[in-house]
């Protein structure tokens, strides 16, 4: 029997959506090869790529005969297909809570996060400081929930889980945008530093 090829990851290095998959691949010690897709050149909209992901976005993984896109769904797949080490608790109620928090960190953060990102991408003299301040304030308010959730635990749901892996790329950007660290969010600040020490973060730092 011939050995199966390692997982292939269609990747754009600075993409947070690709980065969350890379963290999970590394946490699970899964060998993989990256196939760079240059988003600046529009390679993600070429017909061959659209056959893999009709949305024309990275990441995409190929695992044997399985082709998958959507980073959060890829990570759920990796967790189920390669259960060791586990990145989700066994109890359905705990799993459901983690999924609620992943959704919160993605969907609920999206509007102020994108607003801030768009504004900061502009030339400094064209930026609207009111928009920046408003988006930062909204993000800090949303982050309070994670500050309460983590409490004195090491990771967002106690043990390291998909919740940490899925959210870390976005939270690293929040640090780059000057939202974190914040004196009002001390536990999250410590978590961010703790996350940076994990070997799996080397793939994205
Ligand atoms: N919901 C998707 C979003 C994927 C996504 O937006 N990827 C970006 C890179 S971070 C992309 O490929 N953008 C190129 C484009 O939209 O043309 C996921 O989680 O995988």
C-alpha cells in the first residue's frame, strides 16, 4: 500500500484564516505541505482554484480524497479525523459552549474588526480617528466577555482547545491594531503572551 501524501494546504502566509488551520495542524503534529496562492495576483479566482473552493478563498486543504474549505470547518474536520491530541472536550455541553464562543469571537467581532482594519489600511492622513476610536471601543467591550471566561484559567476554555487556535490569529492582529494589551483586560494579555510560547505558534509568527 502506498503511503498517503501529507495534507496539502493552499495558503497565503499572512492570511489569518490560513493561520488558524496551521496552528491546528501543528498542535496535532500533522505533516503538511503548503501550496502558496498569491491573493494579490488573484490566483484564488482562477478556474483551477475555484474547482477546489467555489468561494475563491484560502485556506483549502486536500487530505487524501477530501477537499475542504472554510477554516473553522477544516479545524473541526482535523479534530474529528485526527483526534490526538484532543482539542475539544468530550462532553457535548462543553463542546457546544466552545462553539458558541468561537462564533462570538468571529461573527460578533467582525463588524468593528473589519471597520478598524479598513481604516488602518489607509494612509495615515486619510484615516478617520473617530471611526478608529469607535471600533477600538466596541472591540474592547466585546473582549470583556473573554476576559471573564478565561478568569484564572490558562486557556480560554480551561484546557487548550480549538477556541484558542481559532481565535489567536485575529487576537494577534488586535495586538497589532493597538487594541490589546489593555489594562482593563489583564487575563487576556497574559493569555496572549502564553499563546506566543506554544510551539504551534511558530508556524504563524
Ligand atoms: N470564512 C472563510 C474566509 C476565507 C477568507 O476570507 N480568506 C481570505 C484570506 S484571509 C481570502 O482568500 N481572500 C481573498 C478573496 O476574498 O479574494 C474561512 O474561514 O476560511
